[in-house]
């Protein structure tokens, strides 16, 4: 069972980087209330897609 769980979390570093981007943006928006929320979310979405495209496409080996 543990082997199946570890295979499910195959790219934890990429997921961690994406989570850090979102959490960092949330902290910035909490500190500065004048930041445009919609623009920040759109930027986060674009960055997340780029990071996911690079980080989650690895070798096909298991």
C-alpha cells in the first residue's frame, strides 16, 4: 500500500513550488491590501501552468 502512495506523489518538489507561489501571493495580498486580486490570481495561474508543464513532465520510467 505504501508503494502505491509513493507512486502517486511522484513529483513533490514541483507541487511544493506551486504551493509556495500561491502561499507567497496570499501573504503579499494580506500585507498590501491595494494589490489587484484578479491580476495576482491570473499571474499565479499562468506561473503554475508553466511550472507544472516543466516539472510534471519527467521521464516515462516508473
